[in-house]
């Protein structure tokens, strides 16, 4: 089978997709064995050659059509995102659909320039010239999580396709139907069907994809699985990009605009039910504004409406039942160790109340482990220096945030924080800026997606070096002569030694 179809006539190992808000089964997909994964990669590889042969401008024109069909069918995709992912309609529109449509628009406009050969000026060997050529890698394997089941894998897919690759996508077993819907749109946009394959299944299907002869792997998921993926790619010498977990700190300075900071922290901690790798995961508030900040965030949290995400609510359900149990445990542990539950803290099926904890300490699990749920732990600190030290005291470094009215101070603090991206006076948003690089330091990952770097990473960078003038031979070729040695030494001293006029 080249691509998965939602069907009910499947073996017992079939995966049933469930609406997390209602428990209603939505459809089934197969848990594909390795042979089917290999067949999908082979089909994609065959389709890739004709695709790569087209000029990048033609590929961009064709991919642009994907955004047009997506926007025409937006309600249908939003409906499935809400039902399968538990997210609100506004989140499905803003964080999934619009984000992808904009990414398509941006890269189809700029890719021809970004992927054009780049000259490399040679500083010494002026008689020669170099340039870099970006050649599609072949088949890109995309392995995706469940929190943004559309924007993450489809954003990667679009970039890979524009660069001239084929894609085989392994969606999370929690949200497979939305990947199948994305392929329907791809086909409706008149793109070559074999160029984009979906392989459904559990972790084993992801492992089989890495073993199926792909040329590049883009993995987004947890640190634990990321390490397995890196090892599997290393074994096969397949280059990979790893977009892993986050534990975003927020440093709230004494001079912060507390109104804006409280709103940003509330949205940054609870959007998508906190299931965002860039979510606000720990807040360090300096003593002078701490109590006021806790009170404002708590007040805002209490006002949020949680419920069936198909209705007009602010917070929907969490996508995966095991994640809810993890969040529940972290909150209980924090309270048992002395944190104060300002609001929330309870589970109702697959809904977890928006929760604010104060009195947190750095040694609590809730401040150290990724929560990936709607919980905002707040800790009082004596100074901004202490906040920066604690922000950096983590094995993760994806996103970080600073709030201050003094922009210069904000940038100074931002530059001291160990993270892939630090935002001053805002949260989350840069994933929606396709021109900026996205990725982490430390165990938050390797490599970058989005931006010119992410697009070029979808290619092999090949270096061409050629002559500009015709010489019979290079001076350092055979035969080696003493005269050449003396001339080269004189020349090298002139170039690299202390200059006579500097004596
Ligand atoms: P997982 O690591 O559990 O799963 C990610 C994907 O890997 C899934 O498709 C999963 O399949 C698959 N997989 C599981 N085992 C293997 C294996 N051995 N080889 C290959 N693939 C495998 O992550 P989650 O889905 O739980 O996603 C949440 C995590 O993702 C969080 O830590 C979050 O921070 C991170 N994330 C990072 C982002 C970033 O940009 N840095 C963005 C979004 C999320 P299956 O689901 O079927 O098990």
C-alpha cells in the first residue's frame, strides 16, 4: 500500500483514532509493517526524479496550489483537527491552517532565490572560483508528533517538496487521520500522488521508515525518541534534523508591563492546552512584581472557558490520555512538595483544567521536566541574574521569554539565555514566521527548520570549484624544486608574517 486510507476492514493491529473530547472513534488506519513502508519509499523515490527535474520555479507554482485548495477546504480540515486533536477552532485555524498557508506563500516566493547557486568568494586563490549548488536529497522521511498534526509535518513536507524531494510521512498514532486528509488536499491540488506518501503505524513504523532507505530524516518529538532516532540515523549515516522537547522559561523583570506579561504568560502556557514545545513551562518573577503577577495570571486563568472544542471555548481537550496522566502527576508532586495551587489542578476525562502554581522551586519536577499540558508554575526570584541562572539550569533550550519595558535590557538578558530562540515581550509566535530559524540547543535538538537554513538543509550542499584563468600548471605541482620552495616561503612570509611596516 503506497499510502494509508482510513478504513474499517483492517487487521486487529489497526489503530483507532479517537476524539479526545468525546471518546467517539473517528476512523482506523493500519499499523504498517516494514515491507509496506519500504514500498512507499520506493514509490516516492520513483516519483521524485521527474519532480526534481523541474525547475524550482515550476515546483513552487505547483505547490502554491496546495495552499489554494487548503484555504478552499479550510472548514473541513479545521473540523477534523478539532475532532482528532481536541484543539479549539481558532487554534486549528491560526496555528495549523494559516501557518501552513503562509509558509507555502513565503517559500514559494523566496525559494528560487534561496536555492540558487551561491558564489563563495575565494580570498587567496583568485585565479579560481567556487559556488555552492543545492541538490535535492531524494526521499525525506518526516516523523511527526500529535500536538500540531498538520502544521508541523505539512510545513516540513512543503519545504522538502519545494527543494525537489519526495516525502514519506509517518504521523503520530494519536492523530493519523489529519495526515491522510493532508494527502487528499495534496492530490486535489494536482500534485503528483506518489510524491507524498503516508505510512501509518506506531513507533515501529517510524523505525521502519528510517530503515527503508530514506535520504534525510526530519524528526519532531520527545527527547527520548529523538535519541533513538539519532542513533538509528547514525547507524545508517542518514543526516537528520531533531526538533525535540522544550521547557521554556519566562523571566519577568521588575519593570515589565505586567498587563501584557500576564496575558502573554496565560496564552503561552494554555494555548493548545499547553501541548506546545514552546509553551511557557516555568516563570521566574522578581520579588517586587511577583505577587501582582501571580494574582493577574490566576485571575486570567479562572476566566478561561474550557469544554467541547467544537463550541466557542478557550481551551479544549488534551490529545493523548497518557499525557493527561503525566500532567496530573506533575501537579500533584508539586503540591506535595509545597507549591500552592492557585487555580485548576483537576482532570476531567481528557480535559485538564488550566492550572497556576505558585511557590514553586527549581528542584521540583514541575520546574525540571517537560509538562506539555496547561500548567503554569511560577517561582519568586531575587534578581534578574538569578532568573537567568535558573533559566539556563535545564537540559533543554528551545524557546525562552523575557518581559521588560526596557528593550535594551530585554535584548541583553535574551542574549544570556541558552535557547534556540528568545523572544522579548512576546511568546510562541516565531514558529509562525517561516523566515526565522526554529530549533533548540542542548537536548532540545539538532539542526533548524524553517528559514533559509531549514530549506537548504533539505538539500545536499555541493561545492563546485572551477578555473577563472587558464594556467598550464599550478606552481605547487610536480616537480618539487628548491627555487619554488624559496619563492613560496618568501610569498608566505609576506602574506602571513609580520609586515615590514608594522615593525
Ligand atoms: P514521541 O517522541 O513520542 O513521538 C514522535 C513520533 O515518533 C511519533 O510519530 C511516534 O510514533 C514516532 N516514534 C516513536 N518511536 C519511534 C522510533 N523508535 N523510531 C522512529 N519513530 C518513532 O513524541 P510525541 O508524539 O509524544 O510529541 C510530543 C513531544 O514532541 C514533546 O516532547 C514536544 O516538546 C515535542 N515537540 C517538539 C517540537 C519542536 O519543534 N522542537 C514541536 C512539537 C513537539 P507514535 O506516536 O505512533 O508512537
